[in-house]
């Protein structure tokens, strides 16, 4: 929609409130609401004032005035609001310079798309992300100077087999949750409602199903779209899933590894580049790929350890990225093989379907930053003709120790990932897509507020290991 069409759409739907949304660096979505009378055609140029000083990783208090400029192409009616509410995503603008704010993740994603066009490699990057999540009945957690705990309750959890109430016996075993029909799949109707709501909001959904883990792990797959639009869609996807579950008295988490001894949640990201309406990843090379696609894979694999800080950005991410749980720890590529970091899906022979699936990302990642960083790594591979090496077409976890030595691996912790990003980020700064200041801010925030915060606190399991030592 254009601005006038948004106003007409709001009138048609009798909207009474305007809700403007934006995303911070760690990927939490924020919003501010206005009476509809405050929205006019001039609002799409003049924007709305906001305070950026309390947003994580953003402006200092002495430079906190910001403008939110509504993007008319993102408008939809909020399906959960009791008062009819029009929602739009906003771009953050500096009110003094009238320039985009360099720490706004959505602006970074827009710059990544512009860099692709200016590179001459292609004009469109398509991204399709598969974000997995868990549905729990109840979750309790707390942390202070003298105690720390979490407790998860889920009707589908194997650990709740001794429940006296609401226990009918059907639940997936550990690592056996893939595709069972109801009643073992407890959440068919809930997911179906999530899908119906997403489609009302304009998302194109391809399928949904139970995932491998117990405890209500699920996946709903969106159709691919352009980079910025796919990131916008991921934020809407999470909003709909959380709120639909909340209406059912359930709680959803996109935390990568909430359960010990079961599979974690990934955000496998399918990506391809097109030019002039033609797919550039199809060819007569390995797995039907073009040379350009192989170079793109080369860039992803070369920079994967640095990318990890952005695409697997939490301390919990590295509880998922361990061998034995279908997580792509090792940096290799293969057709069909899901234990490789880069997989080339073989479902269709159509050139339009040819793409690369990068499997290390998880749904805790900020999609604007994650998609942009992956594109920049892939383009660095194309522009510098980085070869990906030989494919690995057997189960990586069955390789001998000698064979494994030649296969590089993902970092084992957030601290290691941040070190890798600190050492290797020049590829992100091409075309001023990421700035040095943003990368420094990201690394400092993650070290201080997450990596160090976890490192400094006693872990509950340490009491089991060491209390009587």
C-alpha cells in the first residue's frame, strides 16, 4: 500500500488506534500507539517523535530524540487488539540530520539490499527462514544473589509422565517428535489457528508440523520473500505465534535450547540471488548449482565463525550447537545432508527452486541483522571467488577423528563467537552496510550483558557437581 491506500484501509477497517513498531539490536520488538486522528498523509514524511535512550544498544540520553517514519508497505490490522488497531513498522530517523539511524536493524537490512544491487552481482536476494519454537504450559524462572532456578511444565513433556492431572499418556519420546498425528501431536489445532491468523495478516504460509523434540516443539514455514520483507515477516510471525498461544493459556519460547537432552530450535535460512527476474543459483555444477552459488557457499563457510555471533547470538545458542542433536556444528556443504552447515535442497529440479539452506542460525537471532550478515558473507564469496572446497555427502557425525580434523567447526561459546566477529568483520562493512560503531556496540553489549553475566554466576548444576567436594 501507499500512504493514501493505508488511510483508506484504516477507514474501511474502522481503525481507532495506530501502533508503530520497531526492533532493537537484540531483536526485541517495541511499539508506541496513537489515536488514528494523529495519522495523516504528512505523517509518512514527518514521522512521530520517540525517545531512543531506553532502547538496548541505542542512543545516549543526551542524543535520544528520534523520529519513527511509518512504512506504508507494512500495514495490517492487529488480530489481537480489542480496539481496532492499524499496525505499521517504522524506520528510525535522526531528527537533526534527517538521516537513517545507523543502529536501526531495519535500515541495515535495507542497506544490504542496496549493496547487492550496487555490486552488480544481482538485484534481489530471497530469504526463507524456518523458525522453530516450543509451546509450554507453564514456565518459572528467577535469578538473584543467592538462588537461581527454572522450571518448565508442558503437557507433551516426557519429564511430566508422572503428572496426576491432564495426563492421557500420548507424548513424543525424546528426539521422536517428527510428524506424529494427533493425539501425540497435541498442537495441530493451535498451529492451524496460528496459520489462519498469519494469513489474515498477509503472511504466505506453506506448511506446519510438529518438530523432533518433545515438549511441544513446532515449526511453521513461511514462503520466501525479499530480505527486508522476510525480516519484517519474521517479526510478525513471532508476534502471532506468541499471542495465539497466550490466548490458549500457553507460552511460546524461541529460546534455542530450553530442554536438556533433546533437540534445540533452529532457524534454517534458505537464500538465493536473482537478477532481472532470473535465478542465479541454478547451473550444471554440484547439486545443480551455478559457480556463483558455490562461491556464495564459499563465503558463508569462510565467515561462518564470525557470522555465528549474529546468527546464533545467545549463550544458549551454543547449547544447541553441539553434536548429536541434528545441529550443524561442522562447516561443510552437501546436497540433502542435514548435518552439514550448508545444505542444497533437492526437492525440485526447477531453476527457480535452486537455493542454499544455511542451518546454523537460530530463532533468537535478529532477522534484519542475520539476513544482512549472511548476504554480505555470501557476496564476499562471490566477489572474491571463494571456493567452498569439496562437498561432504555422508553423515558428518560418523566421520573418523582423522577425517574430522579437516572439517572446521562453529564456535563452542558466545565468547568465542564474539572473538571471531571481532577478528573478521571487514566483509560486513562493505558499502557501509554495517558500521564499525555498530559492530563494537553489538560485541560490547553481548559480552557485558550476556556472556560475562552468565560466566560470573554459579550454575545450579555446579552444586550437584561440587557441593561436597
